[in-house]
């Protein structure tokens, strides 16, 4: 069965692809004419969001018809192969080697994920073809070929009046939520870190790794009562700043206390003076004193919300930005067309944008907690 993501022709408007409503039923017309696809894309890997997709998917990007499947038997003949989260369920070392050996020189290979390099080792090719495998990256990093950051700060044309006393709205101090308690290689012991922090500060712990599990509206209401949240990434990798940070600013109106990326990387994407950077402090005791001081002072706390007069934050539109959506396929189409015209691409997954951009979290955390 053919899955129709939409019956629209997708056209580029600014940096996004949107359906051109004047040409509704375009795909149906093409199929009645028995038109063959111009480009065949194979997605290797199957994340939890793809389970309900009935491939093949058809996308008409500015008049170029894309057929998208997830059948690894089609890899050799495909024009483009996208390796995404869940690859370990399909790929073995022998398959990596087989696809590499049979690869057409004009075939584009794309690394796609929003996961940390240290939790997504399944996307790492065998060592002998490492660094020469992918042409393009479709990841969260701002310097990716097709960047899909978790969120961003958008400035207003001019400052707006802000008369919200966030200090008076928030009645509780600080919380932490985590539901992924098991550790992958390279991850640090976040829960142990939070427990060490609790010696100095009363931290409410939610999720499977905490003391309470709340969902839906109850979680939204409860989280919105807290002034601060620990936004601890599971890995310390270049620009890996996830929904933990952006949810705090966008949904719960909290001040995130952050750990994961570098200060410079947070400052590059975050609103000004919107977060507390854990590594600015020499110990958890000094950090806890600062949080208590700010959290008990109306003027100091509200300063961390002053940026809301200057702009607003947005989260990634996860629906349309997933790889099995035509919006994403059409973003890839721009690079595929350039490749057909002879332009060469190369993305080294071992470089600083991905695997090479990670550092040892555990050593840094141990220094803060006083563990030798």
C-alpha cells in the first residue's frame, strides 16, 4: 500500500517546505499517470516513531517525486540512504561492509539522528570504513548540513513590555526529572550526581529515576511551580542541548541549571542570562548557595526572565522534522540535486560535530562532588 504523507506538492518557503494548496491532489495525478519516482530514498533504522508508518512514502518536492522506503533489500539500487536511530536492529558488520562494497559512487549516505553520539553507537560504521562513510549530516548541531536543533531563541523586532512577576508565581525551588536510569557507554551517573547535590539542596526528583512519577496536566502544573530545574544532558557532546533545556524555558517558565554542552555553546543558542551554568562553580556547595540566594530574592530571580521582553523560545517541530515526513525529505532533496550536478559532499562522523565532539562527563562531575 502506498502511504500518502500528503497529496500536496511541497514548495520551499524561506527555510521550510510547505504544501502548495493550489496543487492539491498532485500526487494522485502523478500516480494515475504511472509516473516513476525520480529519486529513491531508503531509510535504514526504525525509531519508535516510525513503527506505524506504512511504507513506501511518496513526496513531491518542487516537482521532483521521491519514493521513500525502509526495505534494506533496496539499499544497493537507492539514490540516497539515510541511516537513522535504530540501525542496530537491522545492520550487522557484514551488512555495513556489503553495502559499502556495492555502493554506487553517486549514492548519497546520510547520518540522521537527534540522539547523542554516546547513546547512538549503532550509527557508527565499522572501523575500517569510519570517517569515509557519510556524505551528509542531518543532526541537531547548528553546523550540520541539515540542522535540526532541539530549540532556538527568536528575537522580537522591538522589546515588549513584560510585567510578569515570575518570583511570585513560583512557590517551589528546584526539581529534576529523568526516566532513563540505565547508562550507555560514555554516559555519566546523573542520578548519583543529583543525590550528591541533595546534601546541600532540597531537590524534588521526578520520573522513573526519582521519587514521583507524574504525567500530562499534573506534571505540567507541578513543574510550573518550580523556579529552577536541573537540565542535565546524558552526554557531554558538542551542542547537544535537548528538550530538557528548551522545555524549561518554553513550557514551564523555569530557569534551567545546565550541564552537558560548553558555556559558549549554551550562550550561542540560549536567550541572554536565561540559565545557570554548573561548571561556573567549584563545588556543589557553592552552587547550592547561589541557587538559594537567587531563589529567595525577587529582583535577582526575575532578572533571569528579563529576556522574555526581547524574544521567545521555540521547540523543534518534531512531527514535520522527523525523517519519514515529506518536510524532511524535501530538505534532503536540495543536496541530492546538487550531488546529481556533480557537487561532492563528505561528512566525517568522527569529527568535532559528532563523535569527536564528546568529552568525559564523569571526571568533571566527580570533581564537583569531591570524589577522587
